[in-house]
């Protein structure tokens, strides 16, 4: 009788271990699942002239749009995770900068849109896409004065780019960085999404963190803690930087963006949009304030 009972206990334990790691793998796989959809829109759909430029890398390439204007300031635009430069949200922002007279460079990160494949690290290695773009446009278009605008994944990448900007570029200046909803604790973001999109509550989703970290390291060779460590290990940012966030952002908690602004030091300010409850909703919640922040930063 005891043998049968012990066998049932063992089977139950094996079942729950398998279930635990299966759910942990689902979280990890979801995090690294980008998708292959590409939008067919372009600035020409908004009546904006542009040039499509593909920047060649050693084993890949970066797809960019060059939208020139009379301004000496060029804003590099960095999209969010699983997005691309041709998304409706990005085109809306491109038009805003174009209407304000700025030149614009919009890029597709590697593994996104029309760009080639490459390492996917949620921002820590994608900074090389930014440096490559800056150096290319300096050498081929003579551009010397840049600003960087980024959203979520693009915002975190923009901030990482600023931390080492002058070590990786030459003969150019960075006027400032506009970082909308950057993340700090990447694992919290994804476990929150698991709780939001599945029957698991937040406490159960948090129990998956150790398994998710283990499997992500094992399968994808990536440490979810690397984002927070990168912020903690870098010096304060030396460029004017504005971090903005929705007060009730359902994807990246505003507390994460607020903490990033504190880590970056006195050159970084934090702007929270209180009448805003969606990821990327700051502009629509208060367009006048959003536009004023952009103008003060890049002009």
C-alpha cells in the first residue's frame, strides 16, 4: 500500500515538474518570438518624400528610411518590440518630426521588419544597430547632429546607446534622448503579461521566474537580468534625456521607467502622463505636452 502511495506521489511530482518547466518555457519562448509580418506602409503614404537605404553589415543588414529636411538636426527613430519602422504608430511619429522640420532616420532593428537577422538581446547588443546607422549617415550624408527617439524596446536601446555614444562614434554630437516607456526588469514585464493573458494569477506567474531564467539561459543563451545589470553597471548619462511613461501602463510599469530616470542621474528627467493607461499612449493622452517635450529637447 505504501509503495503504491509513494508511486502516486512520485508521479504527481514528476507531472508538476514537467508542467512547471513547460510553462516556464512558454514564457521564455513568448519573449523571443518576434514574428515575420512586415507592413507595406511607407512615408509616401503620408505624402512625405524619403529614401530607402540598406546598410550592409558583415553578416546582415539594417533597413532604414532617410527623410531629409532643411534642419541640421536628425532624429533617429527606434521602434518597439515586434514592431517596425512601417507600423502605423511609427509613421505617426515620423510625420510629427517631419512637420516640425526635423530630418528623420527610421530603422528596422535586426530581426524586425525588412532588416536582416542578428543577435536579439532586448537592447544590449542592438545598440550596435544605432552606432552603425549614425556612422553610416555621417560618412555618406555628412550628418553631424543627432537626437534619438525610442519607444519601449527602442527606448531602452536608445538609453544604452547614449551611455557609450562617444566611445562608438566620432565627429558627431548627440543633442538628447527621448525614451518612451523603457523597461528595467524585463522578467517582470513578461511574467506580468503571462498573468494578464493566461489563467495564472500574478503570484503563480512569479513562481515561474526561476524556471524562465534557467531555460532562457539554456535555450537562448540570454540572461533576463542583463538589462537591469547594464543600467546598474554604467555611469550616469551625459546627454539631456527625457524618460516618459503612462501612469497606468499595462505592459511596462511606470515605476520601472521612473527608476531608470533616477539611475541615469541629473541629466535625465522623468515625465509621467497621468491621464494615460496604455503602452504607448502618452501622445494621445496629452498631445500638447508631448510636443512641447520633444521641441524643448531637440531644439
